[in-house]
């Protein structure tokens, strides 16, 4: 519990991530689009190491009833965290699971303070 | 593999995993083959497991694991998942081998490879010998040949793409050999090319892997189960057990009750049966947990398990395949809903009974 320095801020550049063991838990910190995010490295599905998965995009589709057309598009490139065990998808900025909207990755407060990246459990 | 601390309540239990797979490179298998097969299988125009080009690994973003040697298997399955006794199969897709004689030769090579490279390496390892369904007589001979191997505990039958439905009387010679040697049967279904053999019209019309993968395993098992019962196979071999791998449980209640209904109306078309299909299934059939169904309400999974019966349920991970289940996916339900004695049965004792394992 408490505050944990996980890295010097300079070691975590835009697009980087790290996984640290904090008080017996694996916590991942991402710097993405200028913001820091800290999530438990534990997929809600079967406990896979989700935060070590690919950052990818995903397909989204809409149906236009009037035109009777489905439009399919590949979106959110780099924003979708995919568990390497079974492919469960999460939105990186919110931690929301794309297939189970009520499920989120457990998150922790994280900030840059005096040149350090600090996670609070 | 993630290593959150204090996470496995399985450490204190004996655990048998009835579905652990190898992926043996053809060049390695060739060393166990004689000519001309040795040269033939080094220059295949198919792959050992024909994946039919599907995007099975989601563009490479989900793991394609393998267990290339006994030490890796022990580390990943026994240490990583707290499995005490993995029941290992070589996972050959012999139904996709076009020449029957080559399939039969490869069958023997796969079994020798499994023994030499895995089963002989760790006391805890157990194995299923594989058979080629192209030639039931050769399958029976292979069961005879392997029957003296104490680490071989059963017969692995790929029932997707089998050359006849598996209750056909041509297979009785295979089942008789298995029963004579106390080697029980495990049917394993498969997506991809074997699915296309059984269901070519549907396969041609499907254009997402999810569709074929949802349907491939239960469809194959439904065909096998129906064929076994209509032909009276469990009545012919009352001491033989039949385990169904890789389709979970949720397909079973429908079959129990539909087969009962049809048998009541059309008994003369299954005249060998002396009791209801449900009774044969409860007494001689077993079902592996993977892939665990994921109902929105966990209570519904308990309802399914209760209908199938906890005595008929076996733990399986299907590791290292992409859709494996961590053992806790089943065990957390067992801990939540069942007494410890029932849990111990599912984790080990039922598998001991299904395969007459000597642990």
C-alpha cells in the first residue's frame, strides 16, 4: 500500500510501458497520448497478463437501416490493449472492456512528481 | 505467464489435466519414420495441422505457444498451472493425410515420439496414443502394440473428419482392442481442415474463424455421440469409457434429452440399446471442461454442470492452444458452488475413473 516510485519520468517516454511488482501485485504503467495510466496486470477473463499485450486497433461497424448497409472500419489504432492469452480487448485510456462494458481494468492513481513516476495503491 | 502472488488454491490438491497438446515439427517426426515416408513427410504439400488460412491468432496478437520438449511442458503446465498429472496427446491431424498408408505410418511415429520425448522424461506424465481413423484394423494393431506401455492410458481419436461416423461397425475392431487392454477412448474435435471434411458446404460459406470455431467441436461431438448410440457401441463394449474433449458441457443436456426422445419414438432403429441413451451417457461418457462456457449469470453454469453431473466432469486446459482455459476458470466455480469432495472428484478422481489411471 502507499506510494511507490516505479521509474524516473525520463525512463517512461511517450508510447512506453513498464510492469512493476508493487506490494505483491503486478501493476503496469503506460504513457499514452501525453497521459499516465496505471492498471493491474490481470485480465478480468482468466487472469492473463493483459498489460503485456499488443496495443492495436479494432473493427467497429454500424448498420444503416435506410440504406441497408453495414459499414465496417478499422479504428482506434494503438488505443486497444489486447490480452495475449485469449484476445480480450480493453480501451487503454478508460480501461473499459470492449466486449463487457461493465468490466474495467482495476486502475490506480499515477502521477509525475519531482521527476519520478509515482503510483498510489 | 502472469505471476500474481497467492493465487492458486490448486496447490494442495491432486489435479489431472486430460487435454495437453504437443505440436511436433514434421522434420522431427521424420526421424521416427522409415522410407519412403521419411522423405515424403519432409516435403509436405499440407501442414501437419492444416489451419486452412484462418486468422486464428488475431493478427499475431494472441500467443501461439508450444511445448517443444518435456522440460517446457513440466514448467508451463505442472509448475505454471499446478497440474500434477498432464494427460498428453501428440495432436496429430491424421485425418488430413490423404494417403492411408502414410497416415498409418505417421500414427506409429507420433506415438513413438510421444513416448521417447515426453512420457519417459517425467514420472508424472501420462499419455494418449493416437490412431488413424482411415484404417480401423491398423488402429487396433497400434492399440495392441502400445498396450504394454504403462504411461499410455487411453486412445486419442480425432473425431472431426473421421472417415466414417465413429459408431460405424467398422470401428468395432478398434474399440474391442481398446476394451481388451483397458485403454479408454477420448474423442477430440477440431476446427479448420477436419471440420471442412465433415461439413464442407457450411465450411465454404463461413468467412469468419469465430463462426467455424464455435460450431466445429459440438457438431463433431454431436455426430459422434449419436453414431455411437444408434449403433449400440456402448452396449457392445460396456467396460469402455468415452471422453469428449474440447467442446465443454453446454451441448450435452440437449443431446441427453433429444436422444431419449428419439429413442422412445424410433427404438427399432437403435435395436442394440437395452436402456435409455441418457443412462449410457451417464454411465460410460465423460466430458472435459474446456472450453468453459461463460454465461452472464454464473449460476447458469452450475445449472449445466448439475444436469450433466459432477461425476461426469473432467478438468482440461487444452494448453498450449490459443483458446486454453486456466484451471481456475473451472475451479473457481467448484469452490463457489460445490463441497470439497465434489471438487476433488472433478479435479482428479473422475479422470482416474474415466481412464482407469494409475497415479
